[in-house]
C-alpha cells in the first residue's frame, strides 16, 4: 500500500508513505513457524519437568512453596522457548563511540544462549545501522569536544540536586534559551532524561476528568505518562484521521461517562517520526482537527527533531507550519544531538507551569553540565552560530542518505515501511527464523543491525530496523544493501 497526498490546502508537498502488505503465503508460513516453535516449547518444558533436560530458567525455591508466586512460570514461556533461541542477537556489548562504525566485544555461548562468555577478542569497524545518531554528533573528535571538555573541568560530572533546589545552573538557562530560539517558541525547559520528559510531565498537564487521545503506536514513555495521569485514555488507529475525528466528535457529543459532563480538557498525543514504523505524523490534518474541536496537541519529536526539516527543526518545519500550531512541543537530545535528556517547549505560561508542577523539576536530578554543553555545541552548529555551515550540511547529507538507502532497498525488492524522508527504515523479515539468521549473517559481514519481533511488533511483522546517519558514507550504505 502506498499512500500519497497531493498538494492541497493542508500539504505543501506530496506526502508518501509505504506499507506494502506481504503475500498470503508469507503470513501463513510466519504463523506456522511460531506454531512449530510453540509445540517444541511445550515438549521441552515437559522434558524439563521430568528432569530429562536441564532447567536453566529461574524457579521459586522449595521453601517458598506456600507463598503466593512472585512470578508465573507460564508467563515466561515465550522468553524460555522462543526468545532464548535468538537471544544472541540482542544486548551485544559495544566498546567504542556509536558513530558510523563501532567496535564490538565478541561473545559466545556454550549452552544455547542461556549464558554467554567473552572471548577477549574485539570485532573492529562494524558498520553501525542501529544507533539513533542521525546527524553524526556522537563523536570523539578532540576539536569537536573541546568546549565539552572545558565545561567538564569547570563543573564536574554531576549536579547532585534537583532543579527546584540547587540544581539550576547558568548552563541550563543558556540551553533553555537556545532551545526556545531554535524552535521559534517563547520558552523551553530541559530535563535530564528523555523518557521521563514524557512520563513525568504528562501527569502535570492532565488528570482526572481529562481525555487523552493517543495514537496506537505511541512510545512507551507516552503511554506510561498517560496512565500515570489518571486521565481517561482512548486510542485511535495509527495516523488515521477518520478514527481520530470520530473519537473527538464522540468526546464533544457525549462528554464524560455516566455524568455526561464536558471533559475538562482533551489532549492529542502523537509522535513526529514513529520509531518502529518509520512513518511521519500527518501533522497538518491533526492540527486542523484539534483546532476544529478545541483540543490540545502534544507532539513528541524524539526521532524527528534534527532529523527532518530543511534546517533540522523537525516535523513542524518539514510541513512548513508554525510552532504556535502545536500546544506542547516535546523532544529529546538522545538522538540527533548525541547527548541525553529532553525538553518541553511552547508558550511561556506552559513552561512556567511545568517549572513548578513537573515531577522531574521537583524530584529528578538536573542534567549534568557537560551533557548540556554537548547539546549547546550541536544546536549552535545546526543554527550556524558556530560560524560554519557544517550543521546544515549534516541535515542535507542525512536527507540524501535516507532517500538513497530507501531507494536501493526498494529497487532490490525488499518490503520496507515508512515515509520516504524518514531515516528510520524498517525492513520486513516476517518469519521468526529469519530474525536470528538475518542479524547473524549481517554481523558476519561486519554490519550491526537491530532486529525486532513479536511482541514488540505484530506477530506477522518481524523486521530489521535500520537507522540512517549523516555520518554514513555512500560506500557504507552500498555495503549494507548488497550484504
């Protein structure tokens, strides 16, 4: 399926996304593969129960037989019998900077992935197709990190206090002013952890009597924040405007359950780029709907800030819209900026409210100064405030690499998901056996990839997820596509 929206009143350019469906026989073979794995799983559990096979999984002690079980044995069935077969493809220890290439600690297993041991050998110069290093700012160049080194010597490594106590430094104030300027908004607040930026701030914005409309593919941090808020949550189909409008219409007509009172507020939660699908939010349509129904919009730009837009200012710039169209702009510094933490930006009243009521501001330790300086360094580079055009060149190179890599995979006949301009490129593998085989084969070719399967994806949509970087050379991308 290829979705294209031509130029019109909402979109200033064609919006194309690919979600090609697999042939029926692929779906049948995928289910068959899981079925065979499940049958053998039950057989091996039977053998373990009778002592015919060694039991490696954790079990309750005999002395605790009268206790309520701490965990249910059957709940670990998938981990024990399916995931364990391909476990060697995850959690591989990296021993270098996550740039376009990295070094990998070699490990082997003597008991079919239950435990691992390191050989002492390092696999050098593995092409990195899994890190979110979109603009290549995760680097160890001495000249690039000079200012970070200075701040490290001046401030040390940690703040050891929260923002509301003694943890607000001049570096935080400088960074927040720069973020606001970069995004074109009145004010911004930064936090030490990207995940907590969502999970700890959404509860400060909505609560009981409020309604959250959340995209079905939203990140766990958004889901957790919504649940912690105590607000009513309703899910709409991914990027489906008919589904969203139906929920908005019902919310206005029927109000709260039982009482039928009007909702205190309605807030729509979406992401800029969806990290597992590679799709871009249909922002113009969502803004149109939220304006029509007087709702608020919370936009998570974790993967899109720095990665899309003519100057890296995210999906708002990508669609040629105004930052004022979005009520709450959220993003992280963990991807495009090669650092850590996140931000909330928008109107000054919003940010001032969060400075007082955010759980992160009250309880979480502030962002450490060297990390803040790294973000400032990268952001100034993007804005051209360092006196160079290097930041703009990185954004353009990322766009070129993304389109080139996607085009190559299309031409080779692979089924890939997402938007043509998204640096997140999911390549569909489908069958469970292919997950491990693909990752192992790529590592043999000195290529590091991330593979994802059920339950992180639908059962018939296991995939490899490539993340393209501006630091990748054309030769690297050719090596990956022909491996």
